[in-house]
C-alpha cells in the first residue's frame, strides 16, 4: 500500500509541475507584453501645440485671428470671435505663414 501511495504522489507532483510550468510560461508572456506596452506608452511624444488661422475673420485691428491648440486635425472647435461663437474645423492645410487653416463651418 505505501508503494501505491508513493507512486500516486509522485504522479500528482509531476502533473502539478507540468501544469505550473505551462502556467508560469503564460504569466511570463503576459507580463512581458504588458511591460512592453507600458514602456512604449510612456515613451510616446506629448501632443505638440499647433497654431491655426481662423479663415474669413479678422481681429479688431485687421490682423488674422489665431487659435492655438493640441487637438488633431478634423476636430471641430467653437471659439468666441467678435462676441459670438463660430464653428470651425481644424485642417492639415499649412498656410504661408506656417500656421494651419481652420475652416469655418457656419458660413455666416
């Protein structure tokens, strides 16, 4: 009887070691993937500030109205111009002065 018990214990320990080994491999792979993702996320460049010129509008002194933001192109904004809100869309079109164009959407 002790021999049978010893054999069963030996078999169960082998099975446990095999299962733990496979589980440990999965845990290590998942841990490596998470560590890689966190490393790349922390190294991402911070959003840069871009300057936009609001088209079809001028300031009180006749100069173009500028808008500064870190938002991406395609974003719709509603800045206050001449006492009221206007709807604009930020674009990737770069103007001669180095700013980007913000197209009016309300056409007033």
